[in-house]
């Protein structure tokens, strides 16, 4: 039997406007969980723990950040108690970002973990895992790279291994980006939905320490992205995302490519992307050897439209096997 995993990157925006905790994380997560609870479905939340570390570091100086830390801690603990899986998501630019008393000043010059020294990477993985462990206990073993920037993996391998992070869920078929902040190239990854690896997640190794559970993908025509642009501008309240921040700008070349040729996208419940959720699952089911259908979402980027699409998907597939990343715990 195949599995369905609903995974969320639980984070703010990282552009010139990060948005508010309430609108980007707390409220949309509550709306999502309300739907999941109706059907007894559990999700995996990859928590941007650098934000938690920064809140904890500065909350003594700024009462507003103390309130935010208490609010987000409460929701994370509640998610854990309800059976959802809390796992590690690292956006290391928080190391260079500051709070001026009114808003966050985001510095993305070191957006990728690889831009830090080996000792700094080790310290970041340790501290970012510890802040989650202190909230939910010793349950943190899985990782998703911020911005999908996991390469070159050899640079971060030792820190993840040392701190017993042995499962990754970052890759997706034909994923590629090369901008001033992002770099990743997943072309040539195994045609599987789980495999072991050691030094390179694109190269399967049967006795590797790490396991990859990639995000599912779907091939999209340029017409889809033209529709996405249209609904974002003219779709009305139903297509308005919950988050009130601005995303960091991507590569202009990548945007042009999406609007002019077929590309691969992650299977997502973000905004209008949720429109191909059912088609992507039907395509997945045709591959009898595929085990895991992994959906990604970001509370900040969800909308009323995407929540309706998700609920419709769950209702149509309510007898399927929904699992969380916790099902792979101790799978060394």
C-alpha cells in the first residue's frame, strides 16, 4: 500500500517584508489542522527553528518577541500533542538577521547553510535541533533544507550525522535553481520515492546512513503559470494567501522558463498550485513501484481555495494510508 504524507514548511517570509506570525503561521496552521482533524489525518511540520532561536535570544529585550515566542511555542507543542510530527527546517540567514524594535531586518547574504564554516554549521544544527527538542522531546531526526539548498551535501553531512539527523525530505524531480540566494540541481535523482545515500542524495547507496523521502513532483505547462499569475491578481478573496509578507525574489531566468516551457513543480497545497493535486496523485498511482506521495505546503502561502482543494482531496482519498515522517523513525 502506498502512503500519503502532508508536509508543511512552517515559516515566515524572507523578503523585504516577513509578515506577521499570526497571519503567516498561527492562523493558517489552525485552519489547516481543523480540516485534518475532521478526517483524522496527521501532518509533518518542518519548523524553521532559526526563527525560534532568534525569538528566544531576543525576547528578553523586546516584549513583543516574548509574546511571539510563547504563542508559537504553544502551537508547536499542541501540534505535537495531537500527533503531528515536528521536524527540522533550517534557514540559517537568521544568524545574520536582526530586530529593530518594530520589524525584522532580514539579511540573506548567507541564505545557504553551506556559506558557514564547518564549526558554524555544526553549531547551527545543534542549536536549531535543541530548540525543538526542548519543546517536543527527543523526536527530531528529519530535515528539510531551507530553500531546497541541500547541495553540496558533503559540506553539511558530518553535522547532520553527528546530531542524529538521518532522514531528508528536500529533493524533487528535476528541481533546479541558481540565483543570488538559492542553488540546487536535482536532475538525475533516482526514480524512486525512497532510497538510502551517504555523500550525495542524488546517488543511491544501499548501506548509506541517510534516507531520502523526496517531495512528489508534477510536470506543468507554461499555461498553468499564466493562470497562476492571473488568479493571484484577479482571483479575489478566495485566492488571497493568508500570509501578509513578501517572498524573496527568485531567478528571473527561472521565472521566464516557467512561463515559456514545461517544468517540474513540487506537488503543493500552496495557493493555485493545489489545483493539480488530484491529477498529480492519479499520475503517482500509475507507478506501482512508488511508495510515498509527499505533498508540500507553507501555511503562509495557503488560501481558502487551496484549503478547499486539500479537503476535497482528502475526502476523495479518505481510505488511503496517511502517515507522517515519524513512520520512518529509527529507520537507520
